[in-house]
């Protein structure tokens, strides 16, 4: 699943797969930090999807990876 997400990010952001993976990992890390601070909201996950150019269908992926 991660590879298809990286492909989608790469296409939507017009960047390399390596850059897309870096962006994805950065968003996941940010969400993990919010979770550790007990400040994670559903809207934060939706915002992560939107900032990466992903549909909201990928919210589950982020939930599973944080």
C-alpha cells in the first residue's frame, strides 16, 4: 500500500518517488508527535492527506501507521 501512496504523492506533487516518500514519512512523524502529546485530532489526519494531494480514503493508512 505504501508504494501506491508514494506513487500518488509523486504524481500529485510532481516530485520524485524519493521526495514523495520523504514527504509521507514527514507527515507520519508529525502525526506521531501529535499523538504522543495527546493532541492528535481527526482533522490533523485529513490535513495530512490534503497536503500530500491524497484523497480522504487514505485516512485509514495514516491511522494504522501512527
